[in-house]
C-alpha cells in the first residue's frame, strides 16, 4: 500500500462489520486492511470508469533529453 494512492474497494459487509475494507492492491489481488488506513473518495462517474478501464493508457512523463554543454 502506498500513501495518497487511490485504491479500488470491493464490497464486503462482513469485513466492514469487523472494521476492515477489502482493497485491490498493485498486484491485482484483494486483501483486507484496517478501514482506518483509508479515506473514502467519491469520484465522478466518468473518472471512475476511466480508472477501472482495463485498456486505459498509462501516462508517463516525457523523458528528459541530456543537455550538452
């Protein structure tokens, strides 16, 4: 888990009753974490769809060219 990163949460009522949330991590697997580790975030539908799309492009910063002096 990385601080200030957006993670997808899966519904799990039993986990919530115990104070946990089921989160999909970077590996693509879901795990239980203490709910206090996270802050709920509601996103506009269009943004949520884009984040959940399996075919979205990953934006990478442009490579910096080496300066010649």
